[in-house]
């Protein structure tokens, strides 16, 4: 009976995580609610439910989910950080949802010379950053000697670091075009990825992001987005491989899944 319950928990968790990774937030809410009906003390499901509500703009319900997490685990850093974030957002109407367009992470290839990851400076107020999540598309705008980053609502998020910004400004003024997305966002730090999508003939041979080592092309994997957006300060077990290509930064499979998988393997051996 116990093994059947754990198998059900494992499958339900996989479904909830997959829905979140696909950005299907309404379905993710229902999946996590079903999971909590069967396993009311599932801390990871509470956190995922809070995340899904935040993405839908249902901040009051998100608070309830994270407060439930703290009832189960008063030291849970994910819930604490997100409750602090929610304190800046007020109460949105149920079903309001986020209107900001998302960028599919698999579209971004971290390619030497063509794309780069940069930190923003002179950040926007917490009430703006609190609504900012990984995967959101960004806009770049030149203002004097500064390269400004905004979201699709034309809200200011921050500035590209001066050294990177001034180089990109020269290339943009020369005809290059760029697109980008949020990798992670907290009240203290915002990280974005910027990619060259068009190089003007006059800029041929000039790197948007000069390589710091031998040129390489590697996937920009979504587990980086996922874990940073959860804003966990806990260390992941080294023996588990969480790398996933594609799909925001949503959530990694919790430790219970690894335990359940191990139990499943033991069942097969016994058979």
C-alpha cells in the first residue's frame, strides 16, 4: 500500500513539474491541489502551488500556499523569500494573470561572441521587480551613454553594466539588433541573457560579446532558470543530474522523486 502511494505521488509530482515547465499555470494549480489532497504535508507541492498562483497574478492565493509551507516547515527559504516578494505586490484579482510575453529558453543558445549573460545595475523598485520572472522578454533602449532594460509594459527594470552596455550601444547604432530575456530576478539582483539576432554588414567581424576562452556553443539549460526562480538557498544533492534542455525556470523534481524512483527500482528487482 505504501509503495502504491509513493508511486502515485511520484507520477503526480512529475505531472505538476511538467505543466510548470511548459508554462501551463492553471493546469499546474489543479495538479498541485490534487497532489495536496492526497498528500497534505507535501512541502514541494505547496511551493509549486504558490509559484503557479504568482505566475497567474493571484497573489492572495499565492500567499496562502506559501504560508501553508511555513506551517509545515517554518525555516523553508523558498516560502520566506517569496512571501517577502509578495509583500510588495498587493492583492491582484483572481485570474488576472501576467500579460508579459515569455521567451522559450531553448531559443537561447549561449554562443561565444553572439550572446552573453549580464547583471543589471540601478535596479527598479521592489514592486516592479517582484512581478518580474525568468523567461520574460526584455527590451533594450539607448539613453545617452546607458543601455536601459525594460519589460514589454515599458517598465524600467535596470541598466546593463557600463562596460557591456557601451559596447552594445556602438553595435546597435551600427545596425545590429538584439533580443533578450530574464534569467533570474530578486530584489537584490537581476540577470539577463542578450543575444545578437542580426549583424549589420558594417559590423562584420566584431563580437557582441568577446569570448573569454576558446569559442564554444552550449545549450542554455533551463535547470539554471528553474532553480534560480525558485530562489532556494539549499544545496542540491551532487549525485542527482537535474539538467533539462528547454522548458522557465520552473522547478526541479524534489528529493522525494529520487526516493520514489529508488523504491520503484527495488520493486522491480524483487519481482
